[in-house]
């Protein structure tokens, strides 16, 4: 808007244009809020700086706040939701059906719920209970999970403790047998608590239909 070009000390044009309204410098044709993806000159970009663009999807005007956005917030949110859905569908299509060979924790995409939180469920029973009392589309598939066991390692602990110490400090450390035994006991009694579960995108589990799961249909 009312853009003007900057000149150097020799009064030569620099190719750098400035918005006449907010005085924002435009150093590249790509620094523009424009309504299409075609590259523009720095002058055109500066002229577009404080203009009100139109959403390339629905055509409505929106406030870009000097960003690279070319869509209004509603269309952008809908596009991202569709992209996520397509990504999930792609992962599901590539995964192997392990329904009959798996009985363990599950992960449901795009869900902040779960008795373990962040989309993780301790069992199919927990997942079905969640789906019964929550609105939204019922997934046909969810993903299996793989365990990751965490353990205390006394040798690693000593290495970390002495990493910033003097030369050969680790070699001078004596680890009593009783300490090793205590660490092993700690790992044993906390085996379940120390186990993490990660999403296994290579295996999918079919979610039973409400009828198959023994859930009565709503009374109309």
C-alpha cells in the first residue's frame, strides 16, 4: 500500500521496497500475503502488505497479520483436519491387521482421551467404554502398541556422574555388590511402572461395532 523503494547512499535504487502504511521492508517477492502462490516482485509484495487478502478457498476476506497465509482461519482449519484424516487413513491402509493376535494397550489417533491419556487406552474394554460415552465418529481401526522397558543402570549412572569429573574418575569408583542388588530389586518391583508403550503404526486392531461389542442401540 503506497509502497516506495529504498535508495543507497549513492542515490541508487536497492530493489528493497517498503510498505507506505506500516513501513515494513520487503526483501523478497515471497514475503507477501498475496492471494496466490505465484512469485511477485518486491514492489508488488510491498503494495500488498497492508491490503486485505481474500481466502483462496472460499473467497472471503481475512486478516493475515503479515503472515504467509492465503486462507481464512476456518478454511485452514478444515484443510488441516482433512489432511490429518488422510494421513491417518494412509497409515491404517499400510498397517497389518493384528486383531486376532493382539491383546494389549491401544492408541486412537486424534483423541485426547483414554484412561492413559493422549489417545492411549489400556485395553479394548477401556476404549469401548470411552466410545460409548463420547460424541464423535467411531473409528473402525486403532493401532496396537509396543512396550519399551525402562531400567536403572548403575554403570550408566556412574558414567553420567563422572563425565565432568577429573581424568580416570570413573575408574576410581567402587560400586558395592549391595548397591547393584538394590538396583536390580528396584527394577524388578517397578517393572510394570517403568514400562512405556509406544504406538505401533505397523499393526492395526479392528474396533468392534456397537452390536458386536454388546452395546444396545439408543432408544428413539
